[in-house]
């Protein structure tokens, strides 16, 4: 799996939690870095909606264009507007809100895979 977030603390938290669950984790701190790392072959992506360089919706659109079957989960600690919700629905993405707990991460790992 691939975790994408421009906040180092969240990135490290997710990486540590997923590794403890036995999930193979790659990390990226930008959308461009994520596209490169996704090319190595991941089952699913957990990305923040609001990245510093580009947003998670843009990243999801790019990744879906390259890897149509890739599962993508967006995460946010902010309120999400109707335009973003429409795009999430159109792209058939999942959404999780921060703060999340270990059980939610474990549920995602079980649902989407461990690599």
C-alpha cells in the first residue's frame, strides 16, 4: 500500500500503524512522488485530500488513469465541500476522516489488502 500525506507526523503515524498490522507500506509526501512510487505496484492508496503541491482528488484521477482498478481512500481532517464529495462519488473513492483510530486502519487493511 501507499500512504500519501504532506504532514510528516501523519505519514509516520500511518506507516507505523500499518507496519504493525503486517502491511507492506510505501510513503510519499507529495502527489508527484506518489505517482512514481505507485508504479512499483501497490494494491491501494491512502492519501490526504489536501496535499501541499496538488490535491488528493487530482492524484486519484491520475492514478485511476494509470491503474484503473487501484483502490484509493482519501483522508481529511477538514470539512469537505459538495464539489469534492461529488468527485469522490464519481471516482468511487472511499473517505476517512481524521482523527482515525487503529481499528479503522485495521479495517482498511483487511478490506483493501496488505501490500
